[in-house]
């Protein structure tokens, strides 16, 4: 990309998420991430004064399609989280808005339940970032859709806006309802495949597991409190397919 890579991170969560894990995520970000990396949080029904530290943007006001998408589809029946398009539309709306409005080389998406447990250096982020023809760095998995609790977008890619528009259109036109699954991870996977975007894997050995963040290179710095782990406060040692040496995991 030339020169120092500029990074920016974003997340979103609703009021319940803010109270359960969001503030903890923000605190751990400010404790362990480089000061050069900004954090923007998109709020879903809570006030900026409720979350000290990051830039806060109201998601409903920022997204050109989110409210209309939810209004059209909130009463659709679904048989499990993989088909709950409305629930996961907030993540896509935040990413699509931020990727157009934040002037950074690389945009980093963090789920609100990502906990940073060790210091992260700019040089380490550089090693993870998509470069050149790569548009996205993500946690791909061998036998299913990627784990999109953490991914990085190359905003300097020549087709960045083209790929982003395809992601946007899935929701603005309800096209995602023609897919096999409707959650954001599956939708993004389909965009990467259809647009022939080059993806960089961050999974390492974790690619063969269902929890690649904690089982791959990113577990050195992060934990992802998926599902009931949000209330437990951390992933379980039983989630690890091989022992980790970092103090957090011992």
C-alpha cells in the first residue's frame, strides 16, 4: 500500500449487547490496540453517552437501507439463526457505511463480543492485512462459511467499491433471500465468490475447526465470545484443539 498502513476498526451492538459485552470490548480495545487505530461503534438504540471512548454513530440514521430492510422483513419466519436476515443485517449495514466513510487503508470489523487480551502492534496488523490483489482477510473454515467475527477490508483495492456495492445490494434489494442461508457471514462468502475477490486466510490451523479465531493466529491477541460464551465471559479451554502458550489461555 506504500508508507504506513492506516487502520480503522468498527463494531456495532444493541443496548443489551452494550451492557453484556460491548463496554468490555471497548475497554479492551483501548487498553491493547495501538493509539493510531481508531474505533467507531455503531449504536443500535442507545445514546453515545452510554459508551465512553470511541466515536459513536447511530446506525439507523447512517444506513440508507437498514430501516426499510427490517420493516419489510421483520415478520418473516425463520427456522434458525442462519436464516435470521434481520438480526445480522446490522453488521452488514455498519460495514457498508464505514467502508465508504472512513478514510483508512484497511477497515477492521470486530464483533461486539471480541475481547482483546494482549497488546497488538501495528506491525502485527500489517502482517494480517489484505494487500495488493487481496480484498479481504478473514477466518475461513474448511467445511462451512467463514467466521466473520473479525475481518479486514482493503479499502485501496481497485474494485473495493464494486465489491461493497454487491454486498449492499444483497440487502437493499432483498436478493439475499435467494441464497441458501441469510446471515452476514454466508452473504459475504457469496459476494467474495461471485465477485472473484481474493481472500487472505487468517485461520491457520484453526481452519479445520468451528472456532478458528481462538485456534488460529488471532488467538494470540483475541477471544471471540460466541453464543453462551458472552455470559461466561470467555471461550472455554475445551474450545482449543491444541494448547496455547499465551497467559490468557493457561
